[in-house]
């Protein structure tokens, strides 16, 4: 009996605590929604927010060590769930982003009369899947976590019932995402057939020496198809077409959530499969990701440059195209990892950039949500004179935009771009560094154009525009919408403080660029 391998293994619940608690709070909110009267529904938002905050705090006991669970009995070092530094940083980004999204959502749910129970359950479920993904170390868990993060997001985008834009956005997002998932699943099945394993470390070992040329061809197809699936999740061109309409049709907090947490999910999955699963194919995915990075940043910035400031929803569309351009910058270090002798250093640059981007981009969406309370069309021209109406809010948005542009006083944005640029040069990708520099200059124009709008006087033509759309006038004149709700103000303040702290001490984030995260 002593030679029999035990099938029942202990579970490290401390390592599993952050995503597990988030999922548990989602179930609590769903059940509580059945019993709370309509007047008490706002309580669900505070339960969800508190749950996300506690989940983030549960990362603290995991600092300073690698913990794994669901490991193979005969190979204790081969695990399906690993809480290492890379996992903890991405989980902090995901849970912090979800927490800011929750603060933005509390008043949005009330203003747009969204179903509170469904909204909070879907948001928490998506956050639980997003927190699970960076800890996943086998392809099956990666795909499951990716879908747990994505499926609730489809419903959140289309939650505004009776809104044509919302329904179209949800349908486009769903159909394109399902197609990408099908492609990725086909790639995973090919890899399993070729290697006989789903664990990333064992897949990596098997790919280094496949004896049969037919298996090698099958594995190459699997690698390519898997990368295509994750490229969609990162909104990399040419798989980016769903982004602008989805952001415009979704409630603004959800658009911000997709731009930050959705990207964190895609990029962490892409990092894991390339660096840990397919290192022997670095000569394939390195050049492919470099081309994707150049194409993505160029498409995103050029499209953002062409946005008409007077077009309805132009502010959200500009942020959407900007997020596509930023995705291109985030892809650069991953591509460089394919050329580098120290891929962990390159990956650290992506993580450092992602942390900066998450704070300031959610801050920009928070200000957009505030402006949308009085200007539902959310044109860039609606921000004209914001400094004279709300000087602190205008200064905060200007700071966020300058961080995204990489200009002082947004020092963290400048340092993050310099770090990514240096990684590309060190990897021998000088041509990609040149393309990135050109795109940074292009992006300066539209970021500075929006920033200058904040400090101009209000347009005299604003009154006739309101008269031409009488149905929007009553909503804009509602007294309750003239102030700044406390949760929304808190979200803007948190994002601003975080951006200022990071700009004052960029080493707090940029040290990840020199640390071995994987």
C-alpha cells in the first residue's frame, strides 16, 4: 500500500484566497439581491467594494515566497496554481482595478437604472477569473480563467436594456471573442496532442525535442493558434476591431474595466504561454509579436488622431483608440523577451508599464464618467471650460493625459516609456524602438489637444446645441447631478494620488523591470 500514489492532495487555501474570496462575495451578492428591497439595493455595491478590498489585502500573506497548489503527486514542482511574484503583481493590478471600477459603478448603476444584483455579480465573477489567470500554470486552467473573466464582461457590456449601442457592442464583443476562443482552444488541443501534457513547464520541455516531424508541425500550428487567441484579448491589431464600439456601448465603468483589467488578463496569459510554455519557439513568437506591437501602436494612435472632437462619444472613442496604442507599447517588452537572454527583465518592463497605465487610465475614465453625468454625449468639446467649473477635476484629468503621453509632471509615464524603449534597444529591436518613438510623438498631439481643451473658456454655441436636442436638456439640468458623488470623487482621488506617488518615486514600479518576476 505504501507504493500507491495518493490521489487526494492538500489544498493551499491561503494561496487561493484572493480569487476564491472574490468569487464567494459574488455569490453572497447574488443571494442577497433576492432578499433586499429596492431601496436597499445600494448596499450590494458596498458589499462588493468591501469584498474586493479584502481580497486585495489577502495578497499580503503571500509576499516573500512562492506557493503552489494542485500539483502533480509525482512531480511536486509541477503545479496548476502558483502564487509567485508575477502572480501577486498582476492580481494586485486586477483587484485594484476592479476596486476602482466598483467605486465608479455605484452611482452609474443608480443613474442608468441598471439591475444592481446582476451587475455586481457579473463584475465580481469577472474579477475572480481575472485574478485566477496569472496564477494558472497549465493550459486548461488558463483557458477556464480566461473565459470566467470574459463571459461576464459580455453581459456587463450589454446590461443597458433597450439601448441599441449597448446591445450592438455586446453582440460584436461576444461574437469576436467566441471566435478567438475557438481558435485558441484548437491551438491548445494541438499542443496537447503533440506534447501529451497541459502544464506549461512540461509543454516547454516536450517542445524542445519532438521526435516526429508531424508532431513538430502540429505543435507549431498549436503555438500559432494559441497566440492568436491571446492577441485578441490584448486588443492587438488586427484583432482590435471590437474595441471602439464596445467601449462606447458599455457603461463607462465597464469600458474602463475592460481597458485595464481586460488587458491585464490578455497580457498575463500571453506572457505565461510565450515565456514559460513556448521558450523554444522564441524565434517564431518574438518576431511575430514585434510586428504586432508595431502595427497595434500605429493603428491605435493614427485612429485616435483622426477623432472629431465634436462627434458624440468622441472622448470615449479617443480613450478606446488610445488603449489600442498603449497595447502596442505593452507588447514591445514581450516581443523583446523572445530575443533576450534575460526574458524576466523584459517581462518586468511590461508589468511596470501596465501598473502605470492601469492607475492613470482608470482615472481618465473616472473623470469621463463624471462629465457624462451632465453631458451624456461625452464629446471632447464638452470638456471645454472644465477648469473653470471644476478646477481640481480638470487638473486631475490633465495629469492623467500627460502621464499617458509621457510628459512631465507625469513622470511615471515618461519613465515607463523610457524603460520599454531601452528594453527594445537592448534586445536588438532598434527598428521597433524607432516606430515606438514616432508613435509617442503622434500620441502627444491628441493628448495635448484634449488637455488644452480643459483650460479654454466654455463655448458660446453650447446653448443652441442643447436646444437642438431637447430630450437631453432635462437630464443635464437635474440638480442631483451637479455635484460629485462621494464614490466617484474617491476613485478620482485614489487614481490621482497613486499617479502622483508613482511619479514622485517611479522606482516603486520600475524596480519590477530589473527583478525576475518569472
